């Protein structure tokens, strides 16, 4: 009977294979973060490309729909991209190579960054209807990341900031962006709201966004980052509707109330979470 391979050889080969997979994951996450930043730079239209708000016939501009956030809201992308780049650099360090939490996060983070770049491309190519399913999938990926973050606590404060904080900000903002994107696609397609008042639809959409924010707060133990970016986006919807076209006091007030509800739910959930830990 043929002799089997020594266990030490098999173990060494398995370790080497896992080492290669972990290193590949780290590098791909870093590359995807750079890709997302390059895509965002093109999408900003600073040197090349068309600014997102001017692409697709201006369907995503601050005055395109009742749910469109004011122009100032989009400054948060700089914070999100900086945070995701910080995470990509941090996770590529040798100390994180075999960390189980980073193994669970890495490929989902890569998917989110690639989807973000693809979303920008779809808008730049005037494929507005295609942008909606892309951002919906992006939101689903970020929700999956939130599940992983909730289920596996960070090791230290640095990881809390660069991983939980950055991904949380990303998720909260994409909730608002998805609502705005869906509304823009429907308006561009000529959707008449089944005869209902556009302001009623706007309030309903804001209520759904707020409901998602409250659910995240209660289930996630009052995590601050998602609530911050979600409230930021909702508040800027309110600013835009109360100070810009299309002017709508109803929508503006509803957006501010929605932000206040999310903030209050987050504070309550956080206090309960901290009380249970003590």
C-alpha cells in the first residue's frame, strides 16, 4: 500500500495556501479602494468627466426631486472615501492578515467599492435606470457588512474607527442615496405617483428611510456612524426643500423630523446597550 504524505507536508501546504489567499484579499481590498477614489474623482468632474449632478440629464441634481439632498450633503463622500482608504491601508498591515474578522469583511468591502465605481460609471454613461439596481445591490452589500460588524466586535479603538466607523458612515449615506436615486429614476421615467400628491410620496419615502435608521439603531446597539451619515443626508434634504427648488415645507419638515427620530432612537439604543454592558 502506498505511503500517505506526511501530515507536516499537508499542513505546510495548507498554511501556505491560506497565506496566499489572505495576502490576495488584503491587496484586492486596497486596490478596490483606490479604484473607488479614482472613479469618484472622475465623477466629480474636477478635471475629466461630468459632475454627477450634471450627468444623466441632471436627474441627480439637488433640485431634481423632492428627495434630492442639497449640494452640501455630498461633501460627506470625502469623509467616506478617506475612511475607506484608511481601512484599506490598515487591513493590509501584516498584523491583520490572518484576522478572522478581516477575512469576513474583506471581500464584502471589495464588492461595495467596486459597485460604487460601477454606479458612477452607469450615471456618467447616462444609464440612469441601470444605476438603481446597482445602488440597491450596494445597499444590500453594506447591510451584510453591518451584520458582520455587529456579530464580531473590534479588537481595539483603531479598528472601531477605521472599520466600524468608516463602513457605518458608508451605509448610512447609501440609505439616503438609494432613496434619492429611486425617486430620480421614477421621476425621469414619468411616474405620476398613481395620482397621489408628490409631497405625500416624499413623506412616505422619508418615513421608510427613517424606519431603516431606527431599525439599525435598535438592532445595532446604537452605533453612531450609520446614524450620523443618515441624519446628515436627511437634514440636507430638509435644507434643500426649505431653501431651494422644488420648494416644499411639508417635505422639508418631514426630513428634519425623520433625522430627529433617527438621532433619538440611536441615543436611546446606545444608552440601553451601554447599560447592559455595565
